[in-house]
C-alpha cells in the first residue's frame, strides 16, 4: 500500500504535531517493511532529519535497541554522531539502555564518537559508570555474554573504541569517581588497568582516595589506588587528607597498616 501511495505522489516527508516523520515512526516501532520501502524512495535523503526534540530516526532505533532498523538506516546514510536538544547521541541512548549490540553497531559501522558529550558533559563511559545495577536491570540487555556484567562489557567496548577514561563531566566527576561512588570494584579495576588518573578531583576537591575514605571502603581499595600512584597527602576543598576522612578508628588502623606495608622498604624485601 505504501508503495502505491508513494507512486501516486503521497508525501512521505510530512510530519505529525511533534515533528515526527514516517521514518521516525517506522524506526521507533520497528516497521521493517515500511523502512525497506522508504529506503528505496527519495525519503532516504531525510534520514538525518530531527523531530521537535532533534531526535533522528537513529536515536529512536538506538533507544529501543533495534539493531536491524539501525542497519537499514545506515544504508540510507544515517549519521551516528548527530545529537538531540540535550546533546544526546544515539550512543548515549544505547548505553543508557544497556543495548550492547546496538552500541557495538554504532561504534563499528556508524563510527560513533565514543567521547561525544551530552548537555551535562557526560560521555557514554561516564553515563555507564554512573549507572547502578538496578538501572541496568530495568533494561533488557541484548548481550549474549553471561560471564561478566553487561556494564563491564560495555565499558570494555567503549574503551576499545577510544573512550577517554579520564573524561570529566560538568561536575568534574570522572568515570573512576562514578565507579567508586557505586562500589563497582570490577569497573574500578578495569579503569585502573586502562590508565585512569587516580589523582583527578571532582567538584568537592575529592580524589578517588578521598572517596575511599568517605565511603569507608576496605583497605584493599586503598591498596589498589596507592599502587596506581594515589597521593595520600592530597587535600580536598576543606583541606582534609584522605586519612583524616576515615570515619572510624578501626578502619583507620587497618588502612594505616596498608600504607605502612607499601612505604616500608622492609616489606618489599
């Protein structure tokens, strides 16, 4: 029917009250037959048109994890790096919805910029690092790998495609700050192994070591950070060092033992 309508001059580029074209709607609801017809028509030239929110058809495909839809859109010339009113790209959307296969497609075929920033300065990796397990659980992942969390898989994917592990958002939080705040030790390990700077500060002047103190983290986390060059004497905005922020004497004593073992030459013999 759509072919007949188009053959008789129907305008497939018209928009509804919120600026959505037929292409936006087809992408959102995975209307593959409609997309194939549009792909063979002049509408393909409008593949990067945004609606009232500046969302393109690819934004909607990414948000829903519609990989096959995205493949057709790429055939039509979709740009994976266009952003909407909130400066969100399709990659931001795919990551925030735990759509691993979609994120992989955007990076591989769409050459999506892994370090594109939204209106709060968040890269996809920053968004990922700030997401809790419950946030991820609310979305159905399309990853087939079960041995590690989709969050860790996504982080590895983004880093593989050049994501800056030290990028900071408008609150000057880095992925390491975000992972520390969520007690995501697997992600912390990955970030440390891929070059995360352990002495960068957030808006409160906190380094990750300050966070370890505030969050009463076990001495093993202190050991990891110190082995990666964390500055034990760094002061936060209030002039306090990490050791001064430890909330109880028992933990302070345990951390002191770790510090001593790392600084005492005898312990390394």
